[in-house]
C-alpha cells in the first residue's frame, strides 16, 4: 500500500506549495479546501497522514478541529499534523484535541518533506494491528488465523509440530493454514 497524504488548507498557494514539495519526493497527495471536503475524502479514500490547516475559511474558524475530530473518529491511528500561521497559541488547542504534531507557517519544502518522511517512516515501521480501526478494515477471522499461524511458523523456522504445540492446536490445523496461505499466493 502506497502512502498518501491529505493536505487540508483553504489557501490554494499553500496547497500547491505542499503538493509540489511532496511531489519532489514522490509522495502522492490529495487536497481539500474545506472541512466538509476533507471529511468526505477521509470517508472514501485511503489516507496515511493529514497535514491540516487549523483555521480554514480564512478566519478564527474551528473547522480544523472538526477535521481532527472526524479523523480520530474514522481512523483513530491516522496521524494529523496541524499547520498554522496564527499569532495565538494554536499548538495548545491542537494538542489538547489530540493532534500528533504541529508546524508553524511559514515553512519550506525541506521542513515539510522532512516532517512527512519522518511520520511515513514511523508508520511503515509500526507493525500492522490485528484489530480493525474502522468498518472497512474488518476481515474474516479465518484470514487472521492464517496470518498468525504463518508468522508463528516463521518464528519456529517452519517446524509444524513445534508451531502446533506452541499454538495449542493440532498440527493438521497448522498444515491446513499453511496450505491455504500457499493457495492464496
């Protein structure tokens, strides 16, 4: 799965700057200009990271907070980095509402690319969670059983008997899961 960044900012110049920065590093992105547009994208598309302007629609609007709340509801583990050029302490507001990071405007490509690369690297290094994070993550239990059994087999160097003993199942169950995994490949 390829990483994809959602840029949420109502200023087309900022959207373009960030998009160009990420494109220079071959990081795909999608943009939204409003809270509503961002939430729709979050509901329909696979996003790895959000860069979120806190004050959308050109004022002291809390629509950035709306996007943050929606993202945490829809995808609890999705990192959200808040961006702001406001003089007041947006950082405190964003952190209190569970943002994962903060960047003060103005910024440059080096800073954006470094920050995004750091988060995407962290996401890549994070083991996949077995528990679904949203409705479309739900998979048949049998799939996870096979994944788990295959992983245990790797840990015990392919020894079906040892894997079965450690898992507390019959070795035929382990062999069947291995055969099913091979059939999928």
